[in-house]
C-alpha cells in the first residue's frame, strides 16, 4: 500500500508527521492553511496526544507573543 514516491495523492488528506504538524501550526500564523492542510492537521491531532499538547502550548505562546508585540508597537 505504501509508496515511497511522492506524487499526487488525490483528494484524501495524507497523513502528516509530528514535524509537519508543527510547521502547519506555526505557518498558520503567517498565512491561512488550505483546507487539505487543515484536514491533515485535524486528522493528526485526533490521533496524536503529543501534538495536541504542543498545539495548545503553541497557541498560548503565540497569544503571549501577540500581547508582547502589541505592547511593543503601541506607545
Ligand atoms: Zn504528532
């Protein structure tokens, strides 16, 4: 079933790794994810408790960053 070769995977959301999940979570801050990326992300988070925790911590960290940056920008 598994193919090493990368190619068009069709409409199915392909499984992603923990590292890719992290990239998507971080990348989502800069630009909105595509629907297939959101699907893949949600699919991975469903099964990976490690990334669920990481995802939560990232959003907390980002919220803190936003607060800090906003404080820095405003006089
Ligand atoms: Zn994971």
